[in-house]
C-alpha cells in the first residue's frame, strides 16, 4: 500500500511541477495567456444507453462538486489558440434509482451475496481528481469556443450505496430469493470503490464568455470515454460513463 501511495504522490507532484511552471513563466510572456478558473460540476455516472434493468431515477441530490484550476493559452493568430490546464475537481453523484433484475454484489449482515436485485438503490459516488484538459480554441467576438481531450488522475474515489425495499435472486433469475428490507438491519450495502479506475479520459466541449477584459463566465460539457470501473470488473454489467457539465467563472491574468 505504501508503494502505491508513493507512486501516486510522485505522479501528482510531477503534474503540478510540469503545469505550474508554465503558469509562472507565462505571467512574463507576451505570447501566452493565463486563466484562473472556479466552477461547479453537475452530472453523474450512467450507462449508455440506459438499460431496461434501471426502471426510474427517483431522486437526484446536489453534491459538493467544485472545480479550481488554471489554463495556459497559446494564441495561434487572431482567432485560434491551444490551451492546457491543471484542475482540481470533484465529480460526485448522490441518487436514488429503482431497478429490476440488476446485477449486484452486496453485504447483508455478515453475508456476501450476489445475483439479480429488484428494488430501491441509494447510490453515492465521489471522485476527487487532478484533470489535465487540452483544447483547441476558436474566438468569435467576446466568446471563445473550445474542444479537446482531458485526462484525470483520481486521488480519492468512492462508489457505494444501500439496496432496500426489494429482493435478490441469488445467482440466476430463478435462483433462491433473499428479501432485502427497508430499514437498517434489513437492507444490504455495497462498496465498489476499490474497483474504480485511477485514470480516466474523455472529451470536453464548451465556451468562455468575456463580459469584461479580465472576467467572464464559462460553460463546459465533459463526456468520459473510459468507464469508471476497471475493465476486469464484471459485477456491474453496464459500463458507467462520467458525464458532467460545469458552470463557472474565470479571471484572465
């Protein structure tokens, strides 16, 4: 475990050193621009398309999914440019869903059970990460449009929840039926945090709107192309993709 943490610490230190150095140098370079950002992520992790086993989304609660960071921008002419950034962000989700015959592995009492669950699931997802976005930029009037890939290194991750108000068919649709109640001691819990990827990637698209020389609003959509779980994790049958929008403010140095 200590080697694992040291390896991640080395990656984080390298990322900060590599990307904060251009931030510092760019303050004295006429050819580079720097934007400092703060925002709020809204979205979730979901399979695409939505499978028939997920019958409804019953509740969706906001989580502390904030973003802070900066971007270095290299202009390429009057309207075009390239940017690279380093963002610290959380992509969280807190939702209740109703499922039918949904593949699950859970703990009830002192027993580990698996099979097809029908009932209510309360799910919490936390993903603290360092994200490196790389974008091609195009400016129209006081609006800058951007598109490109991003790469995220997870530094804290959690995927857990409670299953209740239903039953689990152990092993197969016609397997032994295990009742799952609706109060503590009768419900079951699950935790797949250790099965989550440490590295995610995807595509981002968005725009920055300058309403003054230095300050503006931003809106972005980040669509994960890698699922949040390791490829050898098969308990959750569908691939879950992180899909989040971000609304924020920026300051142009």
